[in-house]
């Protein structure tokens, strides 16, 4: 675990300096990233925020900010609009601007996924300047294998280059999806392909789904191919739907230590808990990701339940 | 009911100051918005403006302006073209520029809805500067779940950011629609999803249709999920087709006091009445929205009929 | 009949002054518009210009200019290309630049109509400046109900705003068309919807097809709904295919005096006649539109045949 | 035959002066244009350049330049890329930049034709300035009746206006094509429609296919309708596939003297011959087009074979 | 074999000078190009980088850079993102920026191929300036015969012109593909057509697949048509899937000496070997391409295995 990653090549010296500051801030000087994902209010509409298994706190978008401000997350990823509404009250959070989002209403069986960039990069620049928030980077989802792949790869490539030129990190959510991908979305070789693609885009982090074996079971060893393929682009796994906290930590530990990932991206597993539970859960993740603690050590931060 | 909403973050100080002035003007210093919707001449062509149940006054577009100038509406939403034709004679009205509109000719069963921005933001800026009108904000309709969702989300996001940078309010009409949505257009969970999406876009107000229960009946309690999901984005309900004035007020009272909405958006229910009736009706709505009066108190403003 | 229409709001004072001059020129200080339509060489290719019923003169595009220069038309609408070829010899004509055109080759049954703007507004501005021609305005055709409606409404809205900012009039040809419209193209309620839509776009004139009753017969009274819906946007009727001159005048008189239209747009009915006949025919129309003469009075200008 | 055509209206005086120089150069002061078409390496890939009937010389693209530099062509039309590779060695040739091209791989039965502009007009301007070549104009192919007609008409209209503003000629290849056109591609009335359309675009020359009668035979008289419809836009006929030199000259003579065309566009008929034959053939065409010679007189330039 | 190729016409003198320097660098002053292709991490995802036949080294993207820096390649082609991650450690490599890439997930049978430009040319310029890398040129893949051909030809043409204006080489990967091409992808006449098309685009090098005869066998003589058709655009063959080193050299020798190609583009054949083998293999290719050595001479550089 090293915090000495160098900035991307091909940007002005000042940008490189700002990028390094943002990298240190986002990785909490550990070189690993604990990204709290908060873009589901578009991606999943309100499905993730209400329900029998979901803490009542989660119905209010501010729940996300309350957690992110009290918990030691590396960055909190959300759409610029949410930040414009809540950011003033939570200036201490390191933010990642998620620049594209789509709803899950149109199913892949009906139409291949397309998610377009919302704000222009000059709007990003204005927002960063005028908000005074600690915006550490930008995020974008690509769907390799979609019929609309070309649009998204081009938009992502330009966004990354512009982000770096502003000194911002670039994180790519890479989800193979579409009729051509079919059931192979979480195939380990497919995911490795997506991770390698993200490296070619020049992103700093690739957020991928955890690969499954032929029986549909997660196996952290399967991540190895993706981590190798991504090279210097650091791989983090998406957290998926809510699960038992201990199992989550166990799985994360394996992803990092067996799979070679360098952090994690967690959304539902965090915000579907009550504020107190969520903060404890984040502390445990932080202990593991940033301080390299064991499952047992990290587990101590969990609220006893 | 509070009038102390803060401006969106991420815009210049001067813009924030103008935004606050526009917010106070549009909400009549109440923090609640009474939006008179006047965009149906495109959305519904002439269907709403003639007919046995429609006052003869309504055949003339100026009817809209006559009402809006004499009645205490928070803002009158219409296309820039109408304003360029009538605005000079009605400078006292607070206007909201509705920037996209489509006709209802192409049905959802034939093609998913797409509504594109008409004027560019630089044309908006020129119009505001040269017209001298009290333009308090802009409006845009999104159709989550449409096959063209990506185009509209991107255009809306950019419009909102630009509007805020000009000190203008941004109101999003959010109507889930398309083959993927089917009959769920007024499902309360779907509408909550749309309201949360609007918050992620950073709009100041989300205009949604009132949710229906499984039997297709309105129930103001069902709005609670949407109001929660929208967080600091204030939710207002569309008025729907014309109804009895008293029933309308009763329903609006429930939407506000049971559902938690913060105003209303009314079109046909206003302009399909004669000028005198419409003005009385608006006064009743204003009493309820801005002065928080009861159904009985507000009802006194209705023209006796 | 009044010539005191005020310029659109929202443009610089100088533009408003130029707009008023152009309005006076185009309406011949009558407030009514006699538009000679000369865009059919694209819209109908050569179908309108040769044939047993068509004067031999009409095979040559210059025929259009010869008529327009000798006859008292309010403006002659044609594509910029034709003006660049013939305008130097006919500087006395008030021109309207028709900015989009399509051929009739692809039928609506095969593909919904799409007509895109040809020259950019900055090319329009350059043309006006360098040609020295009396360009009074621009024209654009929209097809409400087409699957491509969104493209055309957006392009038209921007064109109108830019035209007004240059002091030019904006005339919209509004033809509901497409699979969703089917046989209702000339339904009076549909046409009223289109006319109201044009008002929302802010155009100065809406050119519509004359509505038909259920038996497919023209009845000028049916125009009333459209004229009311258009409000301050003035409605003029398209002339349609060639007809007997007297019948044309009778019909036009009814359109103006029973239907409330404020001028007419005539193409084939003019240019399919010999030069002498066409000029006489135009004088008759001018007498009726601009000088408010009766059918009998206007008929005196017709060449005896 | 006159060389006194005036420049298009609506461009700066300097541009008009350059346009006139280019017109004189391209028409060799005759007012008629002998255009050597060299865009088939894209349009027909290598089909036209090898084969039993094709001279071996033609396999090398330089063959085109060798001919064009030694033969008295009015202009040689080719893509900018070819000119960037060979132009330095052939500075004496008057060039026409063909700005769009497509392959013939996708057949009309599969998809309607679309050919998009390759270089931007600012790249054209840079090329003209930096190459020092005698670029007399630009060319563009439109396919009226294609499902993509709108894109091409808009692009062509803008290109023509920009070309004229640079003092360049504009030549439009106008080929009705697409499912809606079917077998009517060479119908004389259809071609006349295309020629008239080109006039509305404002091009200087329209290159059309020679019309066929009902039995599929060429008849130069059939060109009359197109020549009339094009008005001041001069019509030239495409040469078609290789044919006997004498027959070609006979046909060309008829096109000019019976059909009223003002030049010709020849590609395969020239370059599929050996260099010597091609040059002789061009001299014969030149004699007929520029010096108005008879078939017999012009025929003397043909290499005896 | 000559190193005296002249720069493209139509660019500023300074650009021409830089182009010549880049050409000399890329061709190692031989006039022939040994391009090491490293864009497969997108084009083939991870398929080329793992497997029983693939050296373990290849799993790591840095393998590509290790080879390219130690081996005498003319240029190493990869996406800008990879260069931004690894370029700082490998400043000695001459790079070619591959500007478009697509995955192979969507099969041609499902949808015709479309590959869009990733970074804008102004981003390319910024990258070149700020990276300090030896970027000798840019690359772009076109798919003639695809339903999306028009988009790619236009984008490629503009890219080439801009690249030359920056003094960069332009290499076009030309692969006929799509439903209209079917099984003719490696037909020699089809490939000749593609090569000629690339010349019309003005690229410096065309990278084509080796043509096959009717039995599906490679025959270097078949390249003659393509090399002739490309004229001054130099043709290099893609290497294809990994093969025995000696066979590769034999084939390359034939391509150059029988087929007339001027270099080669090799990807999988290089990087699927271990670092040592790959470097030896590259030395052999270099000996043949740059020093014109025989199969036997060049073979001496191969690691004995």
C-alpha cells in the first residue's frame, strides 16, 4: 500500500500538483480509495431508499451527506445537483462529481444502455471555483458492449483529459452491458477487459462489479485478472446490494488481499443503514482500506447490534 | 412554511443574490410556489382552449396574461414566444420561461417522448436583458424512462446550472413516461423516484403529477415519499384537468398539509374559467399557498356561482 | 386592418426599429401580408413548374422574380441560393429567406417529415449585409406531429429569436404531418393547434393550410379557431394548387373577412400563370389584402381571358 | 456561349472578384466547364481503376494527375487528401476540392445513401492558403430522396455559402437516390427537379446524370427540362461508364447543343484510358466544350487507334 | 527504400518541418514503418493478453511499454490514456496516439461497426505539449462499408488535416466491415479499395489486413493492387494473430518484396511473447523493415527457443 502515485502525464505542472493533492485527500494518504457512492437516486430512483430493509433515515437525501460528513470516507460521489443543494452545510466532505447518470427504467432487454454527461466541463470548473467545496474528482459510467458504446467512450475519454487538466481525479464506473454482453456482465474475463479498457481511457480508478465464477459465486481470486489488466489504473469493487456487515468486511478484505483491489465503492451497504450504523460501518471500511486492518480489527468499529 | 431558502451553491455571489430575489418574488416571500402553467398551447395544442366546458375567453392566448396580471400568482410559466408577443403589456407578471415543449400528437405507444430545449441559454439571457420583464426562472420537462431520457437529462442538467449562474430559478416538470414506464406514470414510488432525480439535477422545484393508489384514486398521503425523496428540492403538484373549484382547494390543502408539497402548478383549472372566475380561483389558491389559509377561508375568494 | 403592430419584446432597440421598418415594408403599411411563395422548386421539385396546365414561362426560375418585381407583393419567399443568383437584377423586391426546405420524394407513409435549416443565422446576417437586398424576414416550415418534431421546434425557436434580434420578421409554415397526424392534416382543430403553437414560438406570421370540414370542403368560418388561437401572431392561408382566379379571390375574401386571416401566401396560383396573368392576379390579391377591396373591385385587375 | 457570368450575390467584393477569377479559370474563359472527375477512388473504391477494359496506368492514383496536368481540363475534382499527396508536383492544375464522398459498399436497397462533408470549411481555407494550389472551387454530392436528405441539403447549403464567401465556385453532384426514388434515378423530370433544387442551393454548376427515356435510352432533348429548371445554375452531365470516344463526343455534342448543358463532367471515360489516349480524349472534349468545335473537328484530337 | 518522402501539402512551413522530423523518427530514416500496435486492450479487451498461448508478462499493460522501449520499433501505437499512465517512465519511445477504439463485444452481425474519436484534437495538442513525449503521429480506424461509414470518414478526414497541421503523421487502420461487406473483408480487391480510399483521405500510412485468395490463403502478390491503389500513401500490413516467428518473418519479407508494402504493424505477435522473446522478435522485424535484411539475417535476432 503506497501513497506515492504520480499524476497523469500530459497536463500542466500546476494541474499535476492539484491532482496530487486531490489524490492524497481522496486516498487519505494511503493510496487506497474508499468511495462512498451516492448516485443511486438517479440510477435506481427511489428503490434503494425506502423499503422494509432500509433504515427510515434513508428516505431523505441529506442522510447521505450526514453520513459522509461524519464518517471517514475518501470521497462521496454524487451528482452536482445534490451538491448544490446540500454542499454548503457539509463543506468538510471530499466530493466526487458523478457526471452521468441514467435511470433503470429502460431495461437492457428493451434498449442498450446509454448514459450521457450531464454538466459540461466548463460548468464543472465553474462549480468547483464558486462552490469552494473540496471536489477531488469526477466520475462517469461506461457500458462497454452497449450499442451506444462509441458515444460513451468518446465522452469519457474527453472528460478524463479535461478533469486531469483541472487537477481532478477521474473514476470510471465500468459495467459491460447490453444485448451483446448478455449474462456475461460479471464474468471475470469480461470484467478484466473492462478494467483494461479503463486504463486505456487513462482513468485513475476503475470501479467494477465483483466477478462471479461459473456457479455465480463471488471469488476474490477472480479479480486478479482485472487488477493485472488495469495496470496502473487502480481497481475498486462496487459493493452491490446490502449485505451483512461482517460478511461485507470479509469480502472486502479478500478483494483487497486476494484480489489486489485498492479500495472499495460502497453505496447501498452504507446508506441503507441508520446514520449511526452507517457511520460505524464506514469506520470499519476505512480501517481496512486506509489502515490496512484485519477483519477483526475493523469489525470493532461496527455498531454492536 | 419558511421563506429562507438559500441559493444553490456553486454560482457567483451576484447570481446568488439575484436568485434569492427571484425566489422571494416567485414564492411571494412565503417559501411556497403558486405556478400558473401556461405551456399547454404546445403541449395540448388547442384541446385545452376550446370546448363545451371551456370559457370562451380561453380561445385567445391573451386570456392567460389577463389572468396572470390580475391574479396573485407566484409566476406564470409560458414559452418565450408568447412573452415576446404579450409581455410588453403585462410587465407586472413574474414570468417563468418554459424552455422545452412538445405536442401530444405522437403518442407514447408510437414513440417514446422527446422534448428538446427551444431557445439557447444565451438567447434566454438576451431576452431577459432586453425585455425588462420580471423573469424569475426557467422550466423544462423531463420524461424519465423514455428511450430519449439521456438527451433530456443532459439538457436539463446544463440548463439548471446555467439558469442558476444567471440568478434564475429552475423548475423541472418530471413525468415518468415511455414504453418502459407503461401504466406506472402516477405510481407513488415512481413519482418519488422522479422527484429524487430532480433533486440530483439540482432544480429548485419539481413539478410532479399527483400519485394514485392501486385503485387509481388520489391520496395526498402518497406524496410523502416523493417529498422526502426530493429533500431540499421543493415539490409541487400539477393540477390536472379541470375540476370543481372547491374540490380543487380541498385536494390542494391535503397535498400541502398531508402530502408536504410546497405550492402548486395549475393550468387548465385556471384558464378554462372565465377571466373573473379564474382570478377568483387564483386568489383562493394564493390564500392557501401563500397565506396558509384553510379551505373555507380560501374558498371565500371564489366567485360565487 | 391596422399597421401598428409592435415589434417583438426582448430585442435591442435598434433591432426593434429595423423590425418595424421590415413589417411596414412587408405589409405595405396595411398590417396584412401578401406573401408570394417561391420555395416549391425544392418542396415539389419540378412538378409545379411544367405541365399542361402550367404556363411555359414557369419552367424558368427567373419567372418568379419577374413576377415578384413587377407585381405588388408584400414579400417574395425563396431560398437564399435563388436570391444569390437572381437578386442582383431584382433589387426592388422585398425578400423573405426561406431557411429550410425538403423534397416531397420521401412520402409521409415511409418516413415522417424532417426539414432542416439550410444556412446558419450568421450566414443569413452576412447575406443580408453583403447583398444589399431588401430582406424583410426569414421563413421556416415545421411539421407538428412528425417523429422529428423536436428537432424542428427547437431549430425554429432559435431561428425566430435570432431573426428578431437582427430586426427580421419570422414566418412559420405550420403543417401538422406524420403518421400520428394521418388524415387530420387539414382538420380545423388541428390547424388551430398548429397556429397556437406558432404563437408560442413567437413568430410574426403563421402560414397554415385552409381547414376543411368533415366532407373535405373549405369553409372560411373554420379558420376562426386558428385565428383566435394564434392571438397576436397573424394567420395567413396557403393558396394550394392552382385554381380559377375568381374563385381564388372569392375564397381569399372569405378567409380574410369571415375567417379573420390577415393576408395570404400564394405560390402555384401565381407562378403557374403567364407573366402577364400572374402580375394581374397579384394586383388583384394586393387590392384585396392591402387595400381591402371587394371581390368585384379586385377582380378588375385580372387580365381578361 | 458566354464568359460573363456574374458572381453570386451576398458576398464581400473581394470574394466576388476572386470568384470571377476562379470562374474564368475553370471555364477557360468560355463560360463552359470541362470538369475532370477524380473522386471515384472513394465512390467506387478500386472498381474503376483495374480490369480488363482499364488501362494499366489507371492503377496508380498519379495517373489522374498526369492526365489533368497535361490535358486542357477546366478543373480536376478530387478529395483534399489526394491533393495533399500529389498537388506539389502538379501545381498547374486547376483543382476542385470534392468535400464529401462515400463508398458504394452499402447498397441503396439496404440503406439510403448518406455522404457527409469530410473537411471543415476552415480546413479548406487553410489548405487553399498553405498549399498555394489553384483551387477554383468545392464540390459536394447530394442525394435528394434519401432518408438522410435533410442532413445533406443543410450541409451543402452551408458549404456553398462559405465557399462563395471565400471566392470559390460550388459544384453540386445531384443524384436522386433512395428507396423513395427507386428506378426513377434517371427520369428526366426527376433530374430536372434535382437541377432546380441545386439552383435553390445557389450552386454555380449542377452535375446531373443524363436522363433516359422510357426505354432506358439517352436522349439529349430530355435535358431541356433540367437546364430550364436550373436557370442560372449551369448544368453539366456526368459522363458515366467508359464508352467509345467518338460516341462520347457525339453524345456530348448533343447534350450541349440539343440539351443546353454547359460543359461536362468526365471521370472513368478519361482515366480508364492510357495516359496518351486520355490526354487526346481530353483535348477533344476541350475543343468541343471550350472552343465549340464540331464532333468531327474535336475528333481530330483523339489518338488514332 | 527511400527516406525522402515529402510532407503533405497544405500545411504551414513549420508544421511541414515537424512532420518530416516525425516521419524520419518513425521510419528510422528508412522510409519504412515498423508500427507496434498496442490498442488491443480496447479492441479485443483482455482476450489477447491472457491464455495458454500468451506469455504471462502480457497480463500487465506495462509489458507493452517495456518491449517498445527496449526494442527498435518505429512507433508504438496506443490510446492516450495508457500513455498518460506509463509515458513518463518510457520517454524514449516514439508514440502514435490511437484516437479511436471500440470493443469487439457488439458483433458485426448485430450492428455495423462504429468507432468514434476519443480525445479532441485540441486535447491531443495539449497532451503533446505537456507530456514532452515523442508523439510522432495519430491513428484512426475506419470501417468502409459500415452503416456508420459517413461518421468515420468525416472524422478521419478532419483528424488527418489537423494532425498534419500540427506536424504529426496520420495512420489509418482501414478495415472494410459491415453487413454490406460480409465475407469480403480480406478480399484483395476490397482491400485495394480501402487502401485507395485512405489515399483520398490523405493519410501517410494505410494499415490493412493481408488479402486472402479464394481459398482463404495469404498470398503477398495479392497486395500489389492495394499498394498501387494507395499510391503515395504507404501500405503496411496488420500482423494478425500470433504465429511462428520464422513464418512471420517469411510472410513479412514477401509482403515487402513481393507485395510492395513499406513496413508492418504488429501487435499480438509481439506482445503475446515474453519480454525477451518479444524484443528479439522486434529486432528481427526491424532488421527486415529498416535495414532490408533477408529472412535469414533477420532471423538471427530471434531468441533461440
